């Protein structure tokens, strides 16, 4: 019998160890977490978002019966200078049925019988008399599930809002706007939300997806990316200021992942969602350079990376500083006032700010990162800036990233890696060797390249090493979080979904089991394995000082059973009953039982994970 010892001493674990990485990739935001049901609501889609897209994508001109007229897309008198496209229905004869437009949502609008949907749109009557308008939810054959009517009399843009309650369940309904007068009707910013959003927020998140994310118990949430943050050119760098304020005045943007961002899920909504799920916000801003993997003409050192010109850097740095004021400043400050105007006078308690994402470590990057870092440190010394170690877990960029971080004494560095399960099993000791005097690590993106059980279990084994090294690994987040079936830019992901369902992966349950069972102290030397299989067996023991609970996590990534003994005596006085949660492939979800636990002998099935929660007497 040999003893597998998994650490050297008791030590404190980061309170923010396990969190989530949200990127607007694979329709994670529009058509995903953001509960808006109308696609292309402000007619701003273009061919540069996605080949073939245009202001009428997801819309259809709907002349009905004998109605006669025409539809045009206009830009002459927009609702807002940031939202330039709108449509005009020019009606010469409304017939009996009228004429209008239909929206098909994100491949269908899902509605449920008895539920209310909140409609809002802007309209103006440009010519003719009063314009009666009917907006209905219906199926493609024309059966109406619910509708609302109003008269448009104003020559100027005016917002109309109403609730529509439907009488049928349909996963693929559409929204039809029909005008029944003679004259010209302009329409823009057509929006439809389920009344039931996550936590009932207006302009909120999908209730089921929001809940699935909340159930991960994340200590923090990183947003909005990923590569989305630095974009594929300077113009595509994510600009947080474009994403706040009235929805109709926000600046839509092409998504680096080849679709369109309405930015209705913008910085205010991100902060609010973090608060709603009890996660610390971790916004990531570009280090004033774009993604090195972009096409086009190279500006920095022969890579695809482009940098904000030096003459514009002060303005960019000011944007970064303004974000901290927006999150934390008093409601009387310039940017704090905008937060308050959005309905949140209290601060959002921003503690972390990421600068850069997987950037190529060029001199252009270093110069810009250094400028931004010094400015944030000087004005907001209380903010922990997160730097970046480049795109890989090793190599030239990684070394250079660490060199910059060490030189500047940046408190936290973001490491990313996507590797095979074998890598995660073999590299369990990676952080045992890290120099504790240097920056702490945020593993901002990692995954073992698959959603099979071996992937989930290898990540679980690795996560025990993150707890063991919770003094130097400050934060970690699996990536990416969300992906819409049929629209994935990236695989694997943690949670798949479609318009009506949420499909958590085995990897999800591993993340959940770790985050729901954290401790603040790591306890070593209380486990004995009956044989040493160091690359397939992994374990951690942590204590939650608040409750006195001791939590043991045991991972067997090998095919055969293993015996484990817990030295219960070394853990102090404990109740005789424990909660034991097992995750195995055949069950697909974790199963918890309350059981007698006085001997500490355990048989760990091959390919399984156990979490044992022992309570203080
Ligand atoms: O998580 C998907 C992508 O992987 C991120 O956008 C990027 O940072 C990484 O390369």
C-alpha cells in the first residue's frame, strides 16, 4: 500500500476560486441569454455582420388580402443617429386585412399558453390620417394567439408598449405588425420580451438560462469575452460605452463570431445579472489592441494585431477609467449618474478589471497595456487589474506575458488553455511549482476539448489541484459557457440550449459540484489511497470555516475501482451522517444521498467523482 499525498500544508484558498466565463459567442447573448424574442429588432443587420444579411433579415413584408402599397428601408429621419435604419409602409389601399411586416424571431418565437409577452415599438405616421395598427402573435398559417391594437397619430417617433397574452403554446410563432390605414407608417425598434424573465428584470435574461447559470454558484462572472473583447480590428474592439443607455440609442456592432450584436445585453445588464446571481463582475477590456488572428493589413510587427494610434490612447484610457466610475462611482459622479439613471444608484462593487485577452505579446501591446495599467493603478489603486499571459499555456508569448506582468507587478494574470483530457491529468502538479511571490493566476479559459465523461472527469481531477493551489490560483473559469444548438462557433461548451430548452453537460455538473462545495482552507494529509495511480486519481479536502463543514472531493479518472481511506479523526468532531454526491456517466447528473459516515473507508468506482460533505458536531 502506498500513500498518495496531495499537498504539503494547510493553507487559505481564494474566496473567488470558481466562476464563469461569459462570451457572446455561439449566440450566447442575442438569441440566447438575452430574452429579446425579435431578431434584428432595429433593422440594423448588414452584410458585414454575416454574408447575405440586410436590414430585412428575419423580417418579411406582409401585404394581406387586397391591400396595396410598398415597403422600403429608410435612413433619412432615424429614431436615433446610432440606429439609422427603419422601415416605411406606404399604404395606398389597406383593403380589409391591411399590410405590414412579420418577424420570425431567432428561427421562431417560442410562446406559452397563458403567458404574457411585452411588446414595444417606435412608430411615426408620416402621411395620411390616423393609422390603426394591430400587432399579433400567431402561427405561420395565420391563427392568432393574442394581439394588441393602437392608433398612430404622431408625426414624430413615439414609443408604443403593450402586453400580449397568448392562448396557445407554440415553439415557432411569429410577430405580425399590420397597418390598416392609408398613408405612411414608419416603424423601428420592435421588441418583444417574455414577461417572465430571470428575476423579473425588464430588458432581462431568459429565466431558464439565467437559472442554469445561477445554479453554477459562480463567485464571479467574466464578460463579454474572449476574442469578442479585442475584436478583429480597431473598429471592432468592444466599446462598453456603446452598450449602455436607452436601448434605441445603443450602437449595434458586428460580432467577431460572424453575427450581429444588438448590445441590448450591455454593460448595465451584465453588471445587474452578476448581482442577481451573486457573482462578482469581471469585465475584460481590450488592451487597446485587436486580435492577432484578424485578417487585413497588419499594423503591429507583422501580426494581425492592430493598435489604437498613440494620439487616441488618452481617450481610450479615459474610457477604461470611466468604466470604474460607472461601476463604483457615486450617483453624483458623471458616470455614476448614468448608472443611477439606469436604475442602480448603488455601486456595483467592481473589484477586478481585466485588460487584454490572449494577446500576442508585441511591443505595441506592451506599450499600450503599460499605459493603461499605470493609469488604472494611479486612479483606482483598489482595483485588481488582471493582465494576460497570451493565448497558450507555454511558449514565447506566455513567457513574455509573464515577464510584463512581473515587471509591472500586475496582481493577477490570465492564463488560457484548451487541451486533451490526458493533458489535464498529467499536469495536475502545474501550479504546485508556481512562485508564490509573483502574480496570482486567473485561469480565464480552460476546457478539455470535449463533453464526454472523460473530459468532465479530467477537468474535475484538475480542479482538485486548483483547490490545492488556491493560494496562487485565484480564479478559474471553464470556457465557453453557452452555445446555441445549430449556431455554435466553438465546441465544446458548458451549457447548450435552443429556443425552449437548456442542456447542461457533464462538465457543467463538475463545475457546479466544485463551486457549490468550496472551502476557505485546504487540508492536506488526511487521505490514503490503496494504490498510487497519480495520473488518474485526484482528491482535495477543504473546510468551510463559516459552517465548519469539511468537504472531500475524490476523482477516479481510471477505469477500475479504487479504495480510499479518510482519516476522520484528523478532521475533528463530526456528525455521523454525511451527504455524499456521486457523478457517474450512466446517471448523467449528480445524485446525493445522506448516509452514515463514521469509518472513512470508501470504494471509488472507476470513472466517477464523489463529493462528501461532513458536518461539524
Ligand atoms: O472561448 C472561445 C475563444 O477561445 C475565446 O474567444 C478566446 O479568448 C479563446 O481563443
